[in-house]
């Protein structure tokens, strides 16, 4: 597998899609910090005062935004990178010269993960370089920040396992790209829906309009859409299981059980990697 990884890394170094993706991440990181700074100054905030920057926790708000889009970027890169191998006949040539299908599969999985990880790191370093002087330093506890960073890395591994599963078992580059990109958006919409249901308030209060035109608040009533009991546990489990659900939690630092999230991501990555490798071993490449 060492030779396969070396060949993949050489391809990665010459891959325009990778460098474009990395450039986009670096640019987004800088723009996120700069945009937040300009917004706060426009609102009249004096960020030269440390207590103002700390109260707003501005750097954290921008630093973890990569978690919201890194899955989309991984879907785009992995599907095109592996699809090019199919279209160029590289995978068939590797098998002809004696490389095992398992080593080919996992070499591509590792390469896709490494490339996505570099893009994620590019965003973080860029945001930190621009944001720290303008927005101040982190204000949240270090364990929370480290859990979010390491958790998002494991989440990224789950994303890459899913996209490698789809791309390695689809011989057409255009089809695999559509499947991966469409799939990640479906998962994202599902995560948003689950989050909306979980965030629904237990009580809702309407407003009554009196005859004189005065508005008075009505007595709060139970929300029929509020989740309770087993139904709430199922929704929460699905929200934690989906990599896109985790991405929303890491973006806002709204997670409460990082060990559970990382364990679920590791499980998703293991299941899709094993299933994808098993299917690829039986795939007809003729």
C-alpha cells in the first residue's frame, strides 16, 4: 500500500481540484474573520477592549464554521479524484500489475481523508491568522475547543468513508459526483429538520388582540410538536449519528457529549469502509 499511497500523493500534489479546494478554504477562513470584524465595527463595537471581544466570543464563532461545509468539499473532491482514476483506467492498471483491491480501496480512502484534512487545516490556520489580531483570542475552555477539533476530524473521517464507498463502487465520474453531492445535501437537510424538531419549545405563547387594539400575551399552551420520551431519544440519536448533524453541533459548539459523537462517527466510518471494501472486491471492472 505504501507505493499506492506515494502514487496518490504525487497525483494529489498535481491535482488542480485539490489546490482549488485548499485555496477556497484558506480564503473562506480569512474572509470569515475579516467579515465578522467589519460587522462588529459597523455595529459600533470597540474590539480594542479585551472585555468586549471576550464577551462576544467572536473568534470561536468563525473558527469552527469549517464544520458546516467541509463535508460538501470532501464529497466534491473524493468523487472527482476517484472518478478520474476510473475514467483514466488507473484502477484497472493497478490491478493488472498485482495490487490488491483492498490496498487500492484503502489507499484512496486515506488519500481523500488526508486531502480533506489539509483543507480543513487551511481554513483553521487562515481564520486564526486573520481573526486572532482582529477579534481577540479564544474565550471558551480549552477542553471544549479541543473536543470540537478532534471530534470534527473523526466526523470528517465518517464523511470520507461514505463518499469513498459511493465513488469506489461507481465507475462513472459524473454519476459518483452527483451521488456524493446530492447525498451530502440530503443528509444536511435531514440534520436541519432533526435539529428544528429537537429545538421546538415545550410551550408556545400566542398573542390576543383586544377590542381596543391593545395586544396582550396569552397563556402559554403545550406545543403539539414538542418531542418527548422515546420519540425524542430517537430524534436525538439520529441527529448525533448523521455526520451533518454533528457538523451543525461542532459549528455552534452546541454538543454535550463529545465522546458519544466521536464514537458514532468512528462507527459510521468503520461500517462504510468495511462495506465499501467488500463491494469493491466483487465489483466487475471490465
